[in-house]
C-alpha cells in the first residue's frame, strides 16, 4: 500500500504555542512511519509557516526549556484549490522545493488561530483535508460562553456562570459584582477563549476577584466566572471513528495538594495531582459519563475528537465543565491515556485521527 503524506502542523500564535510544539514531539515519535510520510510544518509565534525538522527530540517537553518553533527563514506555500495538492517550500536562500502532493493535514494546534475554527476554515477554503474538529465545533468550544449556551439548549447540565466583558466591567463593575456574588464562593475565573488553564484563577475570598479578572483579561477581553463545583473531576475522550462516535473509559483528575488542575500540573509534572485512567466508577456511572460525553460532542456538531470534562458530585449529578476539540495530546495527557486504557495505543490513536480526516 502506498504511503499517504501527512503534514503535522504545530506551534501557532497562541499562548499555548509550546504545548502544541511538545505535542508535536510526541506525535512525530509515535506516528506510523510504515503507513505515513510525514512533513513537519511549524507556525512561529508571529504566524509564519515554516518547514521544520522531523525531530521528536527537538520538541520534547522539558519543564526547564519549553519547545518552540523558531523562524528558520523558510516559507511554506500551501496548495491552491483545484490543483495537484502539491506542497512547496521557499527556502531561506530563495530557492523553491516541491515536496509533492499531500493527503491530509494533522493540525495539533491549541488556542486562538488554531483551535478556534480559523485554521479549519483556511484549509476548507484551500480544499485540503484535515484531521480533528471542523469550523463550527472548534469555534463553539473555543468560546466557553457559547459552548455553555449550546450545551444548555441540548439539555446538558453545566455549571452556573456569569460572562464578564472588559468594557462592561470598566463601565459598571458593581452590577456585575452583584451577579457574581450570587454564584457563591469559591468561583473560578477563566478567559472565555483560552486553554491549558492559562489565565485561570480560583477565587476563595471576595477581595481576590479583581486580581483574578485582570489575570484573565490579559488573555481575553471576555471572561467567565463560574461556580466552583465540589465533586470528582472526570474526563472522557471522544473519537469519531469509521464505526461511529466512541467514548473511552473515563479518567479522573485527583488533586492531592494542588488547588486546581493548572498548567504546571497538566504539562510540567507538578506535584499534587494524579491523572488516573480508568477512574474508579460503577458500571452505571461509567455508562452515563460516556453517554453524556457523546451527547455533548453531538450537541456542538463535533468532528474528529474531543475531550469532555465534567464533575461527578456526591449526589451523583454529572455537570459538564467544557469540551476541548484539540485536547492535550502529549503522551502524559488524559486524552491518549484514556484511549490507551481502552485498548488503543498512542500510535494507533494518531492513525485513527488521520484516517478520520481522510474520510471527509
């Protein structure tokens, strides 16, 4: 069987640039080289598409030195619609190299300009197949406000929240503060359109709110303040396969001494948090979590994959926190861990995503 050519796209202009780059290291290491030819393309922090080294070690996740895409002077020329789907690269010396036809792009991008529907719309315009979420589900799930609105309309329980826009806060903070007070304490303050817990704060005292909002506003002009739900943090991985939408065995984030599952705990091996999969659940709980995960995925017109995060309260209620259409995908992340626990290896999971993109 002829190999298919996959462009692994990573980096990007968002604050999650380094996590995307680290994910690329894991993907480049595990992708099935007997099945796929790989062309690594990085996006610099300034937005330039460059041909990168096919080197997993270069993009290894290191807490002391987070990986990144550095401008090497090359520029990627994407195929034009209706053409041969040939990928060309203008090298630093000005010469152009034709890398041949590409079959599919695997965009392992997090945050704005990558996980929000913009790059998906770009490839739709170019008529280039790609893996992962589409324009609508990516845009909806990137904006936590509209994601909650859609989930609520589908009858899925979400945590109570107040959306705060910077301009409204500057003009009438007191009325917003009164609405936030009704949520009780603690609350979580988070940017509406960011991920990897960037800009997120836990507020346990009223005088902490203003500072938390400023941290979140540094990432986005729209911020959510959410009721702090007391319950187990459960996550389930969703995959769009040839046999239909599947849900993995659920996993659990167990906080032992950390206040919440923050950036350090997710990616840098910080103490105080354990990522456990499969979670210790009854058969009934497991089935209900999987069903709600699939319902949430379908409610946002999900494509490709998602990780659905929810809380399981002591009363047995399940409250969906959010969906991630390109969840953390490093080998230590919950999404691949849940699929490994469900019988799908990291390498086979990558193949599933690529094949789903090719089926479109």
